[in-house]
């Protein structure tokens, strides 16, 4: 017996008609950002492993989840777990003019424990602005993303913002934070104690109930940031308010990657389970380009998970699968040759047309016509063929008519 294969754990096949939503989502994202001056950037799906080590050697993405391997040439390669590191690598390599505004969409790979909304191959749409310190760039990118969610019909998406300060602000805060947790080790779970040793910031991420009060009482990073970083954050908040983008301050919002500085943000979909409700997030990474050997290049960006956005759309009952992709279905009971030419002519006239194959029965072809979502069937049988006619049968109610074949295009258009 032939072996039966299925898609690898943590991956999904997306077939039509569901896939039509993906194209619609991608088109809408592209439109939202390209209309604001962002250009599409395509980077390889795999890179030198070291490119991704720059996102933070202590992050789970790097320590546990990397899809890395040695290629046939003995190079250490990894499938990209996220796109920002690749975009920055490409920036440093090609040095486009700044501010460089880039948008992207594509698959990302993380060896995670798969569950609803958490996949090993998932897809992100994202955008980055490289080479500006202007807080208005933060406001622009956040508000465009907010507008994108709204354009899909999502209403229950909540924006949280925070500042992580500059790299220089971090050590003092980490010291105080570590001291706070170390003084209360008995409250911490074993997992959090391990996290504390690696990266005290990430303890703030814990959602375990017994640690909630301790985390609530922890010192806040926002109280430790430099005056410049605080002023920057203030400008971001006033900017968002000025253009009517609603947000919440989230002093405990830390993100899973080490490159962040200053503004960080996340969008949570309240219609989803809290473990997987992050439908997008990002922030500034003012020092990353220098880590790739580039010039100082303050930058900001985000990525948003396509699967999760679609789950949120389902939960809110918005952004339905687009209906029919064809308007006309050709049914030929003379053997199929007429369908071949008719379909060809109608498509050449700009109509969206499908047909049946395999010279099936009239009944079976009409079933396909119904399923296709077309609004009209063009019937050609031996009578029509002999008389040089076709019959147009509306599929959503109405009387059928027989018209000369030469008049087919204008007659069909009357129905559409
Ligand atoms: P991230 O928070 O790791 O950030 O991922 C962004 C989004 O990707 C998440 O909010 C979520 O919607 C989706 N996502 C992440 N992991 C998974 C998964 N395993 N399954 C399904 N969806 C997932 C970044 O990737 C940064 N590169 C964002 C950024 C861009 N920061 C600055 N520029």
C-alpha cells in the first residue's frame, strides 16, 4: 500500500476557498502600507544562523525554537524565525536611502509546542522603518497597523504600548528587578527561577497565578528610563492621541526578542484565548543595525500573525471567505468542444468563467455550476448548436433566455 503522508506537526495546508481570504488579507495589507510609502522587501527564507542569533542569545526563539541545520556545503543555516533580523541584514548589505520603509509577508519557522494559534510554520505580515529617530515614525507604523485590523472588520483588538528605554537604561533596572525577585524566590515557580537566571525581564511575562502579585509589585522599567527616552515615549503617546488611536499603557509589556529599545507595543485580540491573543507586536530596535556592522540606524517595526488574525476574524464573525470567483459557468452537452471555444471567447472578453470537464451529464454539470458560485450558466446542447444559439440560465432566480451566439457577451453582461 502507498504510504499516507500528512502535513508535518505544527503546519497547515490552506486550500480554496479559505485561501481566498489569505490573498485578500495580503492584498489589503500591501495596499495599506504601500499607500503610505512602504515598499515590498523579499528576503530569503533561510539565512546564516548567526543572523538570527542577533535577535538575542537568551531568547526562547534562539535557545529552543530555531530550525537550524548544516547545508551540503557545511554552512550553519537556519529557517527564519522572524523577519526583522533579515531585513536589517539586507539593509546593511544594500544600504538603501533612509528612512527606508519596507513591508513584507511570508512564512516564519519556530519549533514551538503546536496548539491553536501557535504553529511551527506560521505567516507574518510586517513592516519596518529604518533610519529615523522621529517618534512620529512610531505613531505612523502603529496607526497603520491599527487601521489594517480595522479594515478587516476587527473591533475587539486592543493596543498596548510601553517603553523599554535605551540600552544604557537597562542594566540599572535589571539589577533592581533581579533584587526584587531574588528577595521573593519562595514565591517563584521553578520555571521562573530558571528564567530569572537567564533574563529577569522575561519573568514579567509569566501568566502563572501564584506569581501575579509579585509581578504586579515589581519595579517598573518606565521609572528607570532616561529623560530622552521618556520624552520620546511622551511624544508617541500624544501623537497617537492626536490622531485618535486608542491605547493602553502596559508597563509590564516585555517582548520575546532582545533587540528592543524605547517604544514597544502589542495588539491583543480580546475575542481569542489569552494565551494566543497577540495578533501583532513590535517596537524600536535602535541598536540592531550596528550589531550587523552597519551605521547607527534607529528603527521601528512590527509583525502580525496571519493565522491569529484570521482566528480573531472568525471569533468576531468578520472578514468572511470571499464568495464566488467566477460569474459564468459553461455547460456543454455536445461533447465539450463548444465549452472549449465558448470559455475561451468569454474569458477573452474579460468575463470570469469556468466550465466542466470530462463530458459529464447535464445534471452533473449543473451541480458544478451551482457549486461554482457563478450567477449564470451558459448552456449549449445539440438544439442550440444547430440553431447557432446559447441558453442563458440565471442560477440565483429568474427566467432563462435563448440568444444568438453572436450576442452572447452583451446578453451575459445584462445579468451581471
Ligand atoms: P513576535 O512578537 O515574535 O515579533 O511575532 C509577531 C506576531 O507573530 C505575534 O504577535 C503573533 O501574532 C505571530 N506569531 C509569533 N509566533 C507564532 C507562532 N508560533 N504561531 C502563530 N503565530 C505566531 C516578531 O516576530 C518581530 N520580528 C516583530 C518586529 C518587527 N519587531 C520589530 N520589527
